[in-house]
C-alpha cells in the first residue's frame, strides 16, 4: 500500500496497523467526537436513519465475512436476523431477561441455526448454495410464524419488545438508542476488520479464491465453511436483537426475503471482501432510498399520468439500477474507488 512521503515501517506491527500516521489518528479522533455529539445536533428523524444504518451495517458485515471473505453465497441473512430478533424478544418479554443477556444469546442462537444450514456448503457451492440458503429463509420464517405462532404472534400480530436498559438508563428514544446501536456497530466492525488479519480470516480467503488448493494446503473446508456461517449468522443475530429492542415491536415484514437481496446488493455496491465496503454500501443505499422518498412526490406531481404504483416501486427500481451500474462500471465497489482516491492523493503530482 502506498504511504505518504517520509512514512516508513520499521516493525511488522506497524505494517499491519489499521491506523498508521498522526493525521489518521487525528481524523479517527475527530470521527469519534462527531459520533458522540451527533445526537445533540441532529433531529430524531436523522438519528432514526443512522440507527437503521448501524443495525444494517452489522448484518452486512456478517454477510461480508460469509460471502465476501469465504465466498459462501447466502440469501438467508434476513432470516438469521429474524432468529436473533425473535430470540431476544422472547427472552426479554416472556422471561424478563436483561437486554445484556438477550443480546449474546440471540447472536449465539442465530449462529447455531446458521451453522446447521451451513452444513451443505461442504457438498454444494455457488448457485446451489444460494438456493440452499434461500430454502433456509422459508424454513426459518415458517417455523417462527406457524408452529411458534402463539409465542411470536405469527404473521398478523408480531411481538412487543421491551427497550434495552443499563441500570437506570432506558434506551427508549432515538437519542439514547443511537449510542447503544452505534457502540455495537463500531465494535462489530472493528472485529470484522481484524478477523481478516488472523489465521481464520486467511483460511476464509484461501477457500474463497480456490477451495481445492486450500484443501491441498491442509485447510479444513468443512470446519472453516461452517465457522464462516457461524460468525456471519452471529452478526445477523446481534443486528436482529438490536433492531428488536430499538423498534420495541417486531413483525415478519421486518425480515422479508427482499431484505436479504438488499443486503447482498449493499455488499456489491460497497465492495465484496471489504469491511469499509460494507459500511459504504449500506450508507450509499440508505441515503439513496431516502432521496427517492423525498423526490418521488415531486416527480409524481409533475407527471400525474404515470401510475402511483410506479412511484411506489421507484426505490426498488433505483436500487436495481444502481447495482447494474456498479457491476458494469465499478465491479469492485465503492471501497476500491476510495482506495484509488487515497493512492492518487498520496502520489500526487506523480500520477504514474
């Protein structure tokens, strides 16, 4: 990686460090301060959008570990998120457990369920694995909404979830829930960044690039593929639990199949295999969706002859168009473009 003039690495720890220069430390400090003061200057509507981004980033980071790093295509991330949400809701509402116990249990439950559906990954891969995880979505949602209807409220009722608490602090407003969700978003993203620097992360990448070669080198395909499902679904469970306690009400519509496609699309736009790409993809799509919501009424007023159904689906159309454009013009995503911009800045004026 290109570095600014005068910056040299003298130790291996410096070479793999995430934050290298004084400027980067200053920027990181400024970013943390911005995250802390943001609720003091932003309205609740904007905070709600940021909270949604935070929970989504955690789910997409898990999908990035599974698909971006290990190469295991999954279309069931929303269902695994539902497992975490309903687990946390049941434990909190029916057993009065603390949020701080519900959160890890929800993550582990989702991880165990994901590991079960990850077992076929040893025999199937590619589109066949995608179909397997697609089947997992329908199986999981059926179990949650039909046999467990008396507990989960089924399709029609849903569940009420108590807010998260910490001592006398109740996270029942956007301003308080913001700190909770953003804290876990930062922690989980940092863990996702560091996992790629471990032996496990390197094994994931080897399997993604060429699983036969990885097997010849002694990497256990079964162990690491199931582990990738475990970690990826653990992230989904954590995201589901945070979402449940933030909204204080969950419904089957919150975890529809289209959300799994959205998560995969966010990852494509941001950049597969990049921790930063997962963040950029979520932010980009969420901002794009909000812009569509703002612009749609104005367009509808100018072109009243166009059916209202078209404008209702405008968000889906714009999202699909964005994916197509990125696949054609920037297949490596926003994170790759950001790397190019940074390299150009460091090497300027020597463009070569």
